[in-house]
């Protein structure tokens, strides 16, 4: 170690960026939970700087990040205001995490399930309409792995995820795949989304996936869409905690 490295100090820029991440996360949570309600004016830089223990520059940059995420808007003569939730970028990782982590009523997860169900249903229909023999074989293999692991919960759950990701990939709809993956993967980190176990869950899940594969094998797009939508929304209703 050199003499120069002995006196190493974290660059100011990196430290400011790290502080900015913390400020952004807390402000996002304040907005998502309604502590800073729609239409509320963000406090001036001075009080915010004192509250967070950071410079005004960090506060200013953090406000810009929230504006980019759609949570704030700068209005002439009104200052920086909190926007309505319909303007938020809910696919932003920080915003999505705050929404799910603070979803006491499970309303966000209900909405997420409806969106995921609609998108995955459309993707399953697309696969059914235009699948090849090789693509069908991939789905049948994914379903077979689920059958083989149905008595090992962790392995079964992993196989379940692989099945859904395979349908997304084979659909060829890159936008739907990207959106659904973001929602699905973040939701899986939530204990509330994983929900409670119910009797016959593994068998029921296998049957539902088998109906999707059967419809795709028959190239019946409407049936594949219905089977996927019924599976995603129905299984959520069965495992959903009472809020």
C-alpha cells in the first residue's frame, strides 16, 4: 500500500451520489405513503438540507431524480409539487419497491396481478398462434420439471418461474416481456405476494399450467389466453392474505 493510498478519502462526488440515493428513497416513500400528498409543495431546499443532513446541491439533484420518476413537477409560481399517482413511473425500481413494501391493503398487488395476468395472457396467446415444435417442446419440458419437483417447494417454485419466463420469451413481444418481468420479479420478493399456502396448491398449479400448455399445443390462442389469465388471477385470490 502506497503513502497516497494510506490517506485515501472517498471522493466527494461518490459520497454525494450515495447520499442522494438515500434522500431519493426516503422522499419516494414519503410520497408513496401519502405523507407528502398529491398537490403538496416540496419544502424549500434549506429545511430539507437540514432534515437530511446533506447539502443543498444533493437536495436539488434528488428533486430532479424524483421529477424524472414522475413524482414531482415544477410549476411556475407554485414551486415543486407532488403529482398524482397516475403520473408516477411505477416501473422505476425505487418507486415499484416503495409501492410494494408499503402495500398494507394489498391494493397495489391486486393491480399488479391484473396487469400481469393481462400481459401474460396476451403472450401465451401469441405463443399458441405461432409456436414451433421446438418451442412447444421447451414448454413441455418446463412443465415436466415442475411435475418432478412438486414435492420440493423451493425447486417447484423455481421451475414455476422458469415456465412463465419461457412463455414470455417465446411470445416475441419484447415490450410485454420487459414490463411483466419487472413486475413479476419484484413481486416475488414480497412475502405478501407469495401469500399463504393453501391445500392442494402444487397439484392445482400443475393442472393450471398443463391447461396453458395444452392450449398452446392445439394452437388455440383464445384458450391459451384464458388459461393463463385464470391461472395468474385465480392463484393470487387463493393465496392472498386478508388485508
